[in-house]
């Protein structure tokens, strides 16, 4: 008969809480920087000089066609032999930023390309500088258009961050592993961690939707 | 002291790459079959099917694949089943793929105008005939591009099976690194191999998408 012992796992709640907090911090930091990187790449792919376009295109394809865990291992294990030594946390954030940047670039680009020509021409005729046209006229509605996809991608990156425990970043899956190594309740520990991920995803989605509605699209 | 040439590294990675391909193929085919069954249950309006399938899809899309792999690995053991990483990975990846494919295909079926269902029903076609002759062929046409796109995601996802000890490309990379102490080269080679697997499929999916939009 199968006997499940959840209290043994839940007794370790401080560990779970710390892990969940780390997951949220990793996600928040890399979502912010990654979206900025993605937006810059999207600008390059639409208006940038040809040589930069080629570099960004190569970056986007390389990241989108390799697994996150390999990118993470390359950054954490591979870069030290090239003289770059990183802490697990920093390596995790860099990997997540680089990963999200590539996907966000494609998402934001789709939003930018849907901008009607006339809007850009109207802005130019008002003597706005190219930078002003981009940040004031093109970007806000572009973000509004792709906000749901961007939110989804951030959550995918958060799920990907479960792998960061493999290089000893103390996030949620790492906590679950630690708990099961203490009390041998592996199944229960991972059930609890999985449930926490599920809840986190719901909360993150909700928060991002609210943030988007508040700051991006006016608080209506 | 054994010296490892670049060719040794590549050869061993290529050998392990077969398992990445095998796991991807099993997950894709198995997931396709399960996904199709779930989709049919929904389309046939079986009582509770829409809700049940919805929850199923939500659970698999709303949690990390790594956790699903751990749960399959430790969960099966709980039932007294002797699990190899191979069985656990194949099971978890199949279920994962089924949830995604079911959701992708549901969108394609729903993109078929209601009138097609009604018209075929008014011709006294049975449910099976409706699917086979009217809805299926049309849904299939729009389903190909996103399905191929998902294949890329699936190939990449199999790398997570390395964490529960299934020896495929990524795990082989780790093992070779431990033997050669050349993580930079080895992981670069691993990444390039995934790229060589995924990029052609990505291009294919993009071309399908373009031709569909033109049509």
C-alpha cells in the first residue's frame, strides 16, 4: 500500500519558501533585463544596420534552437575555462536573460511590424527624433499587442529556471531535492514543489496582466 | 593518461544523440496518439470530457517539465514498478507532448467554421464520417505548421531527461566533460548538435507557415 507523508515535507516550509522566493527573484530580474534585451534586438532587426541585423539573427536562431539546460551548462561550466568565473546565481540569471532575450526579440518584433506606416510617418512629420518615434509612438502599442505572448514567455522561462537547481542555485526545485535527500519523501516533495510552481505561474500571470493594464495601456 | 581528440568527443556525442532522437520520436508519436484520443473525446462531446481534458492540459502546461519528470520517476517507483530513467522519461515526455499537441490541434479544429459541422450533419454523416471526410482534412492542413514547430520544442525538452539520469546528448556531454575536463568545447559541440537537429525543423515549420498564409 502506498503511504504518502506530506507533513514531513510541509514541515520544511522555510526551505520551500526560500526556494520559491529565489525562483521569483530570478524570474523578475531576468524578465526585466531579458525584455529590454529583446526590445533592443527587435529594434535592430527592424531598423538596425545590416551587419548588426545578421549578428542578432544568428543569436536569435542559436538560442531558439538549443535547449536552455545546455545554454546554462555552457555558461556555468564552459565559460570558466575561457576565464569567466560566475556564481551559480549569476550564471542562472545570465542564462535566463540570454534565453528570454532571443524569444522576446521575436515577440516584440512581431508587435513592432504590425505598426501602421502612417503612425510612424505622422510622428516623423511632427519632427520627433527617431528615438522618440520608437519609444513614444511605436513601442507602447507594440507591447500592448504582444503582452499576452510576452507574459507566456516569462512563465516558460520561470519553468525553465527549475533547471538552475542543477548548478546549485537554491531555487524551488533545489529545495525539493534538498528535502527529499533529508527525509526520502521524494514523491511528496516534488508534488509540493510542482503545486507551488503552478500557483506561482498563476500569480505571475495575474500580476503581469495587472501591471500591463496599469502602466502600459492606461488604467482603464 | 588518455588523450581525447575532438573526433572522440564528437563521435561519442553522435552516438548519444541517437537517444535524443529516439526519445523525441517516441514522445512525439506517443504524444500524438494520446493527444488525438483526448481531442476526439472532446469533439465527440463525451460527458465531462471538455472539462477533464482542459484540466489535463492546464496541469501539464502549467508546471515545469522537470518536475513532471521527477514525479514520473519517483511516482512510478512508489507503485512498486521498477523504473529505469528510460521508462520514466518516455512516459513523462509522452504525456507532456500529448497535452501540448491536444491543445494545438483543438485550436485547429475550432478554426473550422461551425457551418462545416452543421452542413455535414445535415448530410446525415456520422460523427466518424464528419471527422474523416470533412473536419479532419481541413484541420490537418492548418495543423501541420504548428505541429512541426512543436517538434522543435520537444527535441529541446528531451535534454531535461538527462537530469533523471537518461543518457542522451546533454548527459553524454556532462559525462565527457568529466572525462576530458574541456567543458567549453564539449558543451559547444552539444549545443551545435542540438542546433543541427532543430534548425532544419524550425526552417521547415516556418516555410509551411508561409505557404499556408499565402494559400
